C-alpha cells in the first residue's frame, strides 16, 4: 500500500524536475542533503519518518521520548512526504547515504534492499531477544522475511483494507450495504439513479485501484491466484479466476460504479475521502487508516456515527474465504548495513525500548489505529472507537489469509508495471486478456 | 557592438567563460557521459552495476511505450508552440508600446513566470477537480468536465497550463525585440500610407524573424524537459495519455528501478533535443545571433 498519511502532495518534482535535469535525474546520484547520512564514530543514529497527521506526531513523539530517556544515544529524525520519501530513501540507500533506521512497508522493496546487502540480517538478534518477537502479531513477520531471514522489525499498525460506507446516504435511499457482488452491482444502479456516485476512488494514485483487484482476485480465485504470481509461476496472470476478476472489475467501471472523474482524483489530497463524508459517494474501498483521516477531516462524520464499515463482500461462486483480507500487515524498520557500529547499537536500542512502547501503543489506539502488538484487546475495547478498532483487530487476527498489498509484495519493477497496467485497465484501454498478457511478461522481474 | 569588435574582445575576455564552462562540464558533460555508460548496464539503483551490453537498448526500442511517449512529447511540443507563439507575439507587440497602462499590465502578465511549476500544477489541479473544482463550485456545467481524467482533455489541459506559464516569458522576449525595431521604419511606412495591420505584417514580423527563432528554440527544446508540471498535474495519466519522454524516463528509473532503460531514454532525449536545436538553427540561417537592424548593426 502506498499511503498511510493524510497528505502527501507531490513536491518531489521541485527537487527533480528542473529543465536541465534530464540528464542529471537519470544519473540518480543526488544523495540526501546533510540531514541523514553515515557520519563518523559517536554520531547520532538517523531516522527518516513520514509526515502527515495524525501519524507524524506519534512518530516524532516516540523519538523524542527515546532521546529524553537515553541522553547518550540520540536519534536525529527527519520528515519527508510519502512519495518523496519513497524515491529519496531508495536513492540514498543506493548512494550509501541511508539513514541508520530504514522505515518502509517490507515485502518486495525490503527484498531488493536485502539482495543488495544494504540492510542488516536481524534473525539472530530476534533469536537473542525472543521477548521482542513474541510481543508482536505473528502475521506481521511474513513481509519482513526474505528467504527465511528477518531483515526488519514490524512496527506501527496493522492496516487491512475495508469497505467504508456513508450510513446517511444509505438511509436516504433506503438501501443496505452489499453482502455479495450481485448486491453491490445492484446498488450501483440504485445510487446512480439517485445521482449519487456508488464508489469514491482516487484513481490517479493507482494503488487505490489495485485494492479492488486484490479483493476480486481473492474472492473469486482464492489467495492461491496471487501466490502463484508472487512465486513467479509462468502465465499465472492468465488464471481463469484472474480473468474473471479483471472482467468483473471492468463491468463495474462500465456500469459507472466509480465517481465521475475518478482517474484524475488523487488519494494524496484526500479528495476521495471527502467524497465519502460529504455524501457525494456512497461507498469507498480504502485502507483502515482512512478512519483516522475521516475523523480528522470529516467533521462529525465519525463522531456522529455516520461512518459504516465492513469487509469486502463475497463473490457468488468464488473460491476465496470471506474472512480473507489484504492490506499492510505492519510497517517495518530495518537497520542500514552501512551504518557504523555505534549507530547500529543505538538503532537496536531503539528497536528494543523505543518502538511501540506503551505510550506509542496508546497514541495509535487514540487515532483509530490497531498497533501490531499482542494483547491490546482491553485497551481497544476501552477506546471511544472501540467498534472500529475491534473490527480491525478481528479482521486482521481472524483472517484465513492476510495478503500483503501487491505493490509492496512485488519487486519495485513488477509493481510499477502492475500499477501502470491497472490504470489502463480502469481506463478500459486494455482488455482483461491484454492486461494478463502484459503482466505475464514481467513475471519474475 | 559590431561583429568585428565582438571577435576582437573574445580573445582577451575568454577567461570569462571559465565559470560557465566548469558548470557545464560538471553538470552537463559528466552526467551525460555517465548516462551514456549507464545505458549499457543493468542497475536497480541499489546494488552493483552490471554491464549488460545492448539489453536495455533493445528492450526500450522494442517497447511500444517509447513511440507513444515520443508522440505525446511531440504533441505537447507542437501544440504548445502553436498556442504560445501567436499569443506571445501579439502580447509582446502590445506591451512594447510606451503607454503607462501597458507597463502596468506587463507587470501583471509577468506573474505566472515567478510561480513555481509545482505550485501552478497544484492550483490548476484543485481548480479543475471534477467534484470540488471551479465548475462544481460555480455550477457551470461547461467547466465541470473531467478535465484531467479524459485522455484528450488532459493533454489539452497540459498544453494550456504550459502555455499559461510560459507566455509571459516569451512575451517579454518579443517586447524586447519589438522595441529594438527602429522607429524610422514605421515613419517611412506611414508616409507610404501603410496602416497598422500592414505595418505589423510588413515591418514588425520580418524584423522579429530572429526573435521568433530564438523564442521557438526555447519553446521546442524546453518542452522536451517538461516534467514537474505534468508529474504533479496528471502523473502521466490517465493511463499513459500525458506520459512524455521525461516522465517515462523518471518512471522507469525511479519507480521501476530500471536505471539502464531509463538512461537509454535520457540519451534519446538528449539526441532529440540536439537534433531539434540544430534544425532550428538551420531554419534561421547560419548566424542567428547576427542583428538585422539597420543603423544599430
């Protein structure tokens, strides 16, 4: 998944898009400017975090608390916007200028770091400190594992993708949330007749579109379909279940299931969220972090109980278990292999005592997030958002299969090809078969 | 300054070019060589660089994405030239007048030029939003199109915004050009009974020949590197409707981690740019920097 932030406008272009930059940009050697970096012995450990409230405040506070408690081992934190961060950290790592603590989404990107020998193998460290590992949700470790070795520590929150809906809009047309794909398609007609968009979608961000395919693939063909793709099996995108999912998706686009102009709406600006809480759209498929954004931006939408949420409905005749979900099993922190021994020591101390300390766990829960820590049930139940938090906790912990978001699970090369083809699929410029052919060509990349 | 004087001074003042030369080598030539070398390698930006021969070149040249990106780049170039040149020319002529209100207006017209491309793109994106933008706010159905979501419209919007941003700059060039035209030519034309329109086509336009070539070169070569504006406005979408060459390069290099193919595109970009600049110089005659002005030459 690409976003956990409330706002991540693309100022990246400021750094890269200079007229003379054509040649320079491709060169890709422009490292970070002074903020991060290796540094000499005795240097502070460095850490880059994502900006955007409410998450930003929690990340900053965690570092502040650690620094206050450990006067001799300090962490210097620098904030970046989401898209800028993704490019910048990749470039910095390639240039040997990575921060000590490398934050990310695990999966394919982490694999590319590990393959290049840029992040430390933490398997033995976890073995020496079993308490750290046993405290976290077991499902969160899959995306931190590369070829049987652990390269990152799960942190922050578990974020399955949820079908949000606006109860007021449903009441106004006297409809019920969909319990099957057939009902969902029927609702599309109902809402379009009332001039309400059935689904909000920030289609320019592309990973937003991908969430639809993740669920349709699972519900129709079961998690095995994407497992085969992930494992690099030949022609696995041409699986009949995959083709059916792609066809159903295009049926939904053709039936005007998504709001007019969805392909120019970005998730960065939270315009897709605004469409839901202003009642212009009835439903939205989005990551669970959306709850916090709607709480912050949506006036009394959340506090007034107008927000509805449920799992993606089953598809008639499909193989996937309705309890299956997809999303971000956690976020991840790795330690740069290029950091000095002192920096690594501070980093490990932070992983041990700083990450998901009790105060941080409380802060996540207060913003509608479920931390990847075991045994938080009572805290979740006591929260003002108990209903949502328990729903997320149950969705994550009771899922028969918790698939990682495709763009994070796959290698960056395959992920970019995927997102590119998905946007064309939603534009209806590619048929399901052409989509499958294009994607089969990049399997294993 | 006469041509003879210029060349006489060139020798003694050659060292003045040294700072520019250092920058050009450091930020132009060296990266260019680097990109050329990278285009023959495979590199994900993280690990080791491996020599890969012509793999990246064959991959990019066989990819249907390349002719498409070239076509989109050409469209943006041609359409933005067609939109900008007449408007800048007319504005430039208008602003060249010495009336005070025209000086006031020229300050206003200059505003888009001092805004950053990212800020312009974000502003237009907000204004053109189909649900929360200008059209929806004012309830004008003509304005509430899916501006950035329909392939044809999105390309049109890109051309419009590019033109909006750069017309002031080119107007400024034309304004300077028009002011260089000796008054005596117009006085003679008036005596011969030529009207305003006739004067424009028979004196202003021919006298601006080299200004037009200079401005066109800047527009055409500059449009090859439009990146920031399009990146923020449409990110190359919808689909790949506005994916110009520079954006294609960025996506391959920094999003798909394929530095080899991205470098191939960079090399192609440089070659296309050089070719265009050469062609434009040919069109303008061998010495485009020579003055055509009588008396002042």
